[in-house]
C-alpha cells in the first residue's frame, strides 16, 4: 500500500479522553475513532489488525477440530427467559423492542441460542462430541465505558460451545480449548497465563482466565514466576489425543497462578518459594468454562443414549476477546514513540521510507523495493508522501511496523538501504536484495 | 472435513414456512436456522459460503483500490438528525434507547457515519480521491420479513463510500465500482445485469442496480437480450485508467436494461428490435449511487482547495447484499434435488462418497483420496457416515457440491473411482489420481 492512497488519519495531539496507552495510541495511529460512547469505528489500520487476529483465531480453532458458524447479533428475549438469565443480566443487557413490540436484545453471549440450535437438531449420542463457535459483535451496556476497545460497549468476541456425552469427554474439550488458546496467543506474540477463575454469571464448576501481564491491567494477579518460562513453541499437538492435551494443561496449570478473585495467600506461600512469588497487573483476554448441564437442563438439550434413555449433554463455553486483544497487544508492546507490533499480527510487514521523494533515483529504488516486497508477500506500506524524513520516521514509529527500510540518495550511492528494527532501534546497511531476503526470513512461517 | 465430525443438520421434510427455493433449500441443507422473525443463525455450511462471498468482495474491492475498514452496528441518532434522515426512515429503522436514555439505532446504512469520519479527519483536496468501504451487519425492521435471507431483518452488506473533488473524478469512482461489481458477480458464477435505477431514500442523480435473472425475483425487468451476451471474462482491468473503466461501463450500459421502476416502454420499443426485447423477473444484488454533495453539504464535509476556498466533496455510495447473494445464488442455481453451487463459491470443492463404509479397502482408498485432495487445496467433504448409498447421494445432491467422487468396491477392483458433475449428472470412471488431477484443473485459478 502506498501511504498517499491509504487512509491513515494520525493525530499529532494526545487525545485528552484517553487514559491508557493503548487507547491513546490507537486514536493517535488512526486505528479507531469513537462513534459514540464505548462504540468505535475501526479505521483501515485498526481493521487490518482486527482481521488478522480474527484469522488467527479461526485457524487455531479449526486446527483443534472446532467448527465455525455465525449467530446473529440480535436475539429474542424468550430464550433468555427460558434459561432464567433475562433478569440476571440487569442493565448491562441492551434491551430492544421491535416494531411489533417484541422483546429483543443485543446478545452479550450465546449459550441460550446455541443450546436452542443444538436441542432442535441433534438427537443421538452418536453425533457427539461437537464444538461450535463463532466470532461476532456483542454488546454490553457498560455504565461507564472507557479505555477504548479494552472496555467498550460494542465488542468483537469469539465464543465457542462444546457438547459432550460425559464429564471425561467434556474435560477433554476443556483441555483442547486451553491448548488451542495458548497456541493462539503465542502466534500473536503474547504470553497469556491461564489462571484459575471464578465462573461469574456463566455459571459452572471449572474455569480458567487467560491474562496478559501489563501495568494497566484491571486485575491483580499472583503467580509463580516459573509459569512465565513455559511456552508451546513449535510443538505439534494432536488435538484428538486426550493424554497429550491433558499433559499440556497439567504443565501450564501446575505453577500457582491466580487473579485476586481466587487468590489464596496461605496456599501461595505454602506452594511457591518466596523468590518465585510474583504479583503484578493483568489484562484478561479469554476465559474457558466447563459448566456441565446448567443450560442443557434448563433448555432441554438432551441426546438419546445407547440404552434408549435421554441424557442432558455436558457443556462448556470458551471466549476470546478479539477486539480487546488489539488493546492488550498494544499495552504489552509499545514505547514512548508508539506501538511495536509483534510480527505475527502487524498490519503491514515492512515499512518503506523514501528520504527524498521526487528524486528520480530514490523514487525508482523505492518503487522496485515496493514491487519486490509485494511480490514476496511481505505486504509493505510505502510512505511516498512529500514530507520531511523526521515526519515519516515519527509516523512509522507511531504505527509500529516491526521492520522499516529507509531509502536515501546517500545509501543508494553505495547500493545500500537501511533495515531498522522498531523494537531494538538497531539498523543495518544492506543491499535491497539482502534487506528483502532478511525480511522474508523473519516472516517465514508466520 | 469428515461429515461424521461436521455439523450438517439436513432436514428431510420441506419446511412449511418457506415459499421460495432458496429459503427451502437453505433450511433443508442445514445452512441456516431461524433465530427469530427475519433473523438467522448461519450454520457451518451456510457460514462457509457467506465467508467465501465476503472474501471475494474484499479481494475485488481491494483490487479496485478501495480501502477496507469497519464501522459499528449501532449508531447514535444525533448524526441522523443532522442529515435529516432520522424521521425519513420511519419504522424500518430499529430505534434503541440505552441505559442512559440516549437515542441509538441499528444502522441500516452508513452515509452519515462515514461522512462524520471524513469531515473530522480530511482537510485538503490533496487527500482525495478516497473510497472507503466495510462489510457489516445491518438491520431493517421489515414489517413482514420473508424469503429467508433474501428479505431478512438482520443482513450482511458491503457498503462503500467514495469522496472526490469534482464530478469527473466522482464519475470515475462510479465507473470503477460498476466494473469491480461486474467482476465480483462473475467470479461468483452469477450474471448480474446493471440496470438504470431510481435513487430512493439514498438520494442523488445517478444510480444503477445489479439484477440476477430468476423467476422468483421481486422486480420485473425489461432488457435487450444482447446484454446477457456480455462478460468481462479474463480481461485485466487497470482501475486507475479512466477511459478504460468508462469504456466498460459504456459497453455494459448501452443495451436497454431497466426495472419496472424506471422502465419506459416507448423508449424500449424505439431502441430495441422486437426479437431482442425481453421481460423477466430479477433479484437485486447490488446498487451504486452518485449523489453529489447531498451528505457533504448537510454534514459539512469540505476540503480546502488549492486557492484556499472550501468545497463540499462529491460523494457516492455502493452496496452489495452479501447475505442476500447466498439466496440469489441458489435461486439461480438449483434443481429439484437441491443446490448446484458454481465452483467459485462452493462451500467444499469436492465431495467423497464411500459406498461401503467399514470395508477395509474402500475406507483406505477414501482416506487416501481425502488426504490427497486436502493436500492439493481441494477442500473435500468426505461422507464417512454409516449410511446407505442412496442417503449419501441425496445429501450430496441437496448441499450441491459441484463435483462428487464415488468410491466403491466394484470400481476399486478396476482401480477406478467415479467423478460426477452435479450440474450435468454426467459421470466418468477414472483412477483416483486422474480424478484428482481433473478437479485440480477445474479449480485452477479459482
């Protein structure tokens, strides 16, 4: 993309209403714009990141054997009355009346609707297990929305629902989700620690939240610092293998890690040596639940067993806050000059800065680099504006592309361009072909 | 995908409430399920088609130089009061009051919101032209929703907005959209004829609708049958080339083609020889508008010109009904046994039917074919259920995959499988390797 043709309305001023880094930087970098309180338009750069995260979530869910579908944003109130949650949700649920005076609502979650689909289409134990999920806009009418997309009212979430015949199978579904979520966050360049959690209004017996450590996190977290050494890395996982998934879950949940809601100081001191005990702030980016038959009993979601009896199915639900993750990624990856995208989620892979726009040789070198990077799938953003070098560097630093190639007449005299890492600030002089090869290496497999 | 692991709740009975083929077949093929009046859940097979159409729309919009972003579903009523459309929309607009008693609405379209973004971020003529678009859920509170996704209340639409400095540039944007829409529909295997249209509540002077011929269409259309001979085919189009885009628009709009709203019988008879005059029914699948300064004046979207004066920008808007297209595709492509997907949009590219599930050799041949087709990117759906052949064929015919490979013990004795076209019903006996090669050829470039 040539910047002269793009729509990237960066702001010079820091917006007064933004209290945290991700909100400030998303506004300044032209990623979002508030449409009304807690509701945002995703401008092209922000949408590109959101879509990238959505793609990663889809790929990892499909890899784990889960099936994508899509439920609507608006739901009938009737199902929520049937489950008994219509009143529980209070004023956070956006209630709507249509032209025929029917009670509707903007879905904050989808347990009722998916259970209704299940009960009307699945009859036999033979059709289990199944995990269905979707990524859809949700609404929660927060009394005081703030922190940009971190606590908005209209937000984008992946929510999945598992249906199993018995507890053992349901626990495997739970484990499969934990492993697929760990993979998802790692691909995004995030370390998200699974922490034992309360179940809240979803209900159930067994739940983990995934928390990203960041000073602006809403939760206080307590953990054994050995947990931050864990990673899945390149392990290939067979998601059908019950023992393999269980072993990974055991590995990642063995070290103490809890939020303030479930923290037990005595247990913490008993289990974790003093020098490994850490407390910090964390941002919640996902949560998984196993809640047994709570909804299947309330809504009559049963299957016929081999002996002809009917049994309510065992259910779990599993959520990733996709729009919130954009904010969490920035909270965990920025400096005073702007965002620093991990390679796995960057909106453009390489930035090109032309130091002398209008100079025939420099323009030609940039055009060739742009064409070559594009052909190599390295999706460059070429700053071809008539601007001073300082303004171009400031924009690149603000929007946070991990790699920048600077092209100027002085370097070109030696046949060289400069490749700079946004994270370390280190630069190298390379031929354009070598710079391209280095970028191709960096992004190989991403 | 193995069917035993998928979620494909096909119906044997024809649902009584469905009056037209696409609604009936989408329910029967397990593509959608009604959540409430005019609001549907997209089950996995339906979602896969919807997502495929969305991807094609994105690819063709980006190819034409248009920039993707995403506006929210809910909007503040204030902007609509400013443009004067809050009252025009009447009861079809779903009006919502939030917990702070602020008036909101579920967006039926986005002229106001995009113009607000534009006026607060773009200042200079140098930043034009720009075309921004998004694909987002919309809501229109139809008094009597019907025909499934063809006239639902919650629907998925691509809407784009162009901003230009003068009429000539705005007409090029209009033409660029017409050409990119023609490409989009052709890739989906649809012939959509551009017809001169009324502008309706969007306003403006200049508009075309795109209509797919189908007996169940809501509009009566009148056209010179020479228009149905036109196609873009493999032409590569330079979307920056004003003359080239204009020539294509001239070519496709020269033959008479109008809906009942703009039809002029005298003109029709004067322009078109009797043997080429046709009337038929058509389904609207898109519309483009050039409306000049209607919204930019109402909302103060101006740019500073070279001489320092301020000028309201010239605007257009352009829509493709993405969820409605799924229905239109089926209306134009089905027979008494089910859907017949064009190759460009099929949810799975090849179906595999195992005639003797449980037989070691047949299962092994199917497993190998499944692995090989998957590796070749031919995304197979393997019916591995313990079902009679007749039931498997009926399911494949109903869901409409364009190509089916049937594997049975008799054929395997000769080293052959059967490749069958859903559209023609013709079959060929081939080795598995040849069948795969044929499918790879068919889908090359799609």
